C-alpha cells in the first residue's frame, strides 16, 4: 500500500477513534431534536461533524466535503470526502450500542475507499474498490484489519436478512430467512460484508449512509443493487439532502434474482 493510501487509512482510523471516544461519553446521555425529514439530530452529531470536517481540511487541502450535518451539495471536486458523523442517532440517544461513524473518499463522484467505525462494539471496517476509476488502489475489505468476505451459504431459516423500519413490506409469507432490524443503515450492510447476514434492504438511505458501505460490501464480494436510481457517480451542484437511494445488498450475485422479488413493494 503506497504512502497516499497509508495516509488515508491512518487518517480515517485516527479521526474516527478520537471522535468515537468523545461520542462514547455522550452515548445515551443527550437529547435529540427532530429534523425536517423526520430523522433525529443531537449536539453530538453536530460536534462530530465539525471535528471531522476540520480534520479533513487540515490534512487534505482542497478536497471537497459532503456531510449529513454540513454542506449537502456535491462540490464536484475530483476528490471528496462524504461524512456521516453519527449513523444511528436514535440508537445513540436511547442507549442501544449499535451506531457508527462513516467516512468515504470519492474520486470523480464515486467512492473508492470506505471506513466505518462502530465505537460501542470496538469494530472498524474499511475497504477499497477502484471500480472503473482508472486508479490503482489496494484491494479487499477488512474488519479490525482482518480480511472479511461475504457468506457463500444458501438462504435458510437459520440465516439472517436485515431490514429498516421502512422496508417491512419485504416480509412476506414464506420469506426464507430470519429478520433483523439493527437501526443503522451502514451496519445493516456491513454485516453482509462480514458474512454474518445474507442480505439487507434499506428503503430510504441517503448518500452519507451508504457511501462507505458501498465500497466495503463490494470489496468483500457482495452485490449492491440500487432499487431506484444509481447512487454514483454524484453530480456536481446537486443537493443530496432529500434524495433517498433505496438499496438491496446480498452476499453473492447468485442471490440477486432470489431476493429481488421480495423488494417490489419498496
């Protein structure tokens, strides 16, 4: 891994560890306000967002920043960080220990590096996905720096499939797997990357919810299926504040046709 990518990984790890330690002090102790889109925000979200943006500005001069709690218009720079400073705010405010900090590095509007830190579980996922970028990147997906890969198992009643609260229509008679609802879009998909679940659906994720996971899932061998418009590349000048990106993720390409019919109601 060359010096640039070492810098990127070290930056993501150091920054999310530092921010995560403070968020752990606030975990379950803060009050939330409701935003216009119905989601929750706390002072902890806003603090974490500013800390991460300041760190990016001081380390990656000239890079764009797209953030849930900051500027939500894609600046169109060749390099851009996409930030979700606290994915799972409802869990965070209620003392449920599943929430994350997500960072993705985009090149020409498409993620090529993703990093997701889950402080309460002491887990950090990262991955690289060069795709059609023309760049040369490292390869693979990792959990706490150990390689991970999606499951090769066939669906059964002893396997898991993740949903969000807005995708309950997926649950139909004869659904082949046990259902889990974790309350964190990034983590829903990362459990697929890690081989713990066979798939997951999110009905209304935003770009900052999925940018990092998009990289890690595919780097781990999973398939990413957009149920509406393709999320990437982002378009310069577009405001992503109210743009939902319904998504199905499965552990391997052979399961796309198997699970897709269940998503038709989303």
